[in-house]
C-alpha cells in the first residue's frame, strides 16, 4: 500500500513547494488592447488610454462600468483583443456566462493559439452544461498542448476544468493532460474558503504499478487500469496526511467523477490507508 500512495505524495510535495500549478501560462504574445489594423497613432493612443481606464475600474471592482469602456472600444474596433479578454473575464465575474462565452469565442477566433481563451471557454461551457462544446474545446486544447506552439503552455501539467461557486466556498477542479505521466493525476478538486485559503483536496490518481501487477496476474485484465481516490488532510495550508479511500478499475467520465467527488467531499469514507507527509524531510 505504500507504493499506492507514492504518486499522490509527489503531487502533495509539489503543491506544497510551488512547482506544480493548475494555472495555464499565457503565450509570449498575449492579446493587446490596440486594434490589429489601426494605422492612426492618435486612435491607437486613444484606445490604449481608454483600455487603461477600463482596467483601473475593473481592479476597483466597478465591473459594469469597466465593461462599458471595453464595449465602447469593441464597437469601434471589434478586433481589439485585450478588450475582448477583459470583457469576457468581467462577464464571468458577473455570472453572465453566455455573454462571457460570446467574448471569448470572438477572441478565440482572432487568436486560435491563445490557451487562456480556450480554457475559459471550457469552464464557461462546462458551467452552462454544453457537453458537446466542452468536448470540442477539450480536444482542441489537447492538440494545442501537444503541438508545442506555446512552449510554456506545453510544459504545463494541468488546467482548470471547472469552477464551482458556493455561498461559503469555491471549488476548483483541475484536469491533467496525461495521467500516465508523473504525478499520474487525472482530476484534482480543491476547496477554498471565502478568504481564498485552501481547505480540502480530493484527487483521482492512476496507479501504474497496481495496473501492471493486475495485468500480469490475469490475462483477462489486459486492458484494465487501476485508479485510486485520495484525500489530502491539510493544516496551515500544507498537506499533513494523505488518505487513500477506494480503488476503481475503470476511468469514469467527468460527470461520474464529479458526482463521486462531491459525495466524498461531503462525507469522506473511512480510508483504506493513511500516510503522513513530512514536508521538512521532502525539502
């Protein structure tokens, strides 16, 4: 059972010391506020000034006013990529997801290789229950990740699949690009309190050693894969204990994972194995 927890322990240490992240890095040339075809320097300067004003209002929490400025820019220059991006993020914060999707789809059409736009579209369509669109954007996202066109993005292990907002907490669900590679995680759910402090973490991990052992033991399991549910016990924002809950022998689809994840978070089962994490030793 010690080997069973190894991959989860690697991820726990990685998250503790900061070298694993669910954030998707932006490409080197991120969308700018200026229009792509504006030869008039005075007009470009005006767009930049208004864009800066919009960003300042956004940072002050004046979201409706900020979006009005970005919409004004877009009315004059529909290809103003930075304004599309910021208006999209604002619309997400205002929970106007259909509107947010419109902004990000326009941005995606202008900059097909911009990972943040695709990631946002995955989250938006996931929240809207548009399964077909989610599947299409996931496929496109993987192709971009494997292409190497955006080097920093291609190095990333995971991305945010879904954000679930509650009255007293927020849950972020990350999906890993390749669970057959270290740290062998398929999905990870993290629960944060209103202050942004991490409270709980649940993971579904692939177990290559158990998978191989099962296949060797019996030929009828030649295509079987073994996965284990884990829970991280936290103290002072650090993983202090890893609990293994249950093993399964087929990868569920995202909906089944999501349902099981919510049940485990609400009422964690008795662990089949527990392992303490010594962060000081890991350093």
